[in-house]
C-alpha cells in the first residue's frame, strides 16, 4: 500500500505484481510493451528495471507500470501495476 500526498488530501494507491517466467517470457512481453524488454538484465551495471506501458492490439495504453528482471531468477520478469 502506498499513500501519496495530493493537494490537501491523500490518494491511496495499491500496486500489484504480475510474474512472467520461462524461456519465452522476454519475447512474450516485448511486443505489447512500450520499451525494449531485451535490454533488461538481471545483474551488472546495466538497467534491470524500466517504466513501461502495456498496449492493446491497436496501440492504445491499457495500463502503466514498472517492469524489471528478477535478479535471483534471470528468466523471470515482474510487472508492477496498479491493482
């Protein structure tokens, strides 16, 4: 649960995780997202997380969130979205 200050009140934001794993996980998520999923690496000095959006077949945004590669399981991608 995340609370963020918004003007004079608070907005309650809940986030959830979607796990996609396996040999085809990167290829599966590369198409409907707005960023290059192939660039995510599990370790090292390179990026392991990115802000992205999921698109429908017409290219319209369905939702936004963060996508990162699990550092403990290199074949697992985690997509954090508003729940």
